C-alpha cells in the first residue's frame, strides 16, 4: 500500500524530488547568468557611449591617469 498525502495522491518518489531540486538549481543559475550577462553588456555599452560622447581629453584613459 502506498501512503496518501493530504491532496489524495501518492507520495512523490525521492528520485523525482531530487531531479526537481537539480532542475530548480539549474534554472536558477541559468537565470542569474543571463541577468549578469545583460548587466555586464549594459555597463560596457554605457562606458563606450560615455567615451564617444565626450571628447578625447575626457576619455577613460585620461581620467584614470
């Protein structure tokens, strides 16, 4: 006999639970990676745009010096 849970179905096997946890972690890392990539691309574009708008005396190389 299988034990019923509170919703009337049978308990989920441990294999399905561990697979769900692995997939959940994978999607979490994938989404974080996509967010970080877009953030990095945005920052690079902003820095490039900042260099183009300003004249050469205000370039990043001269600001760092």
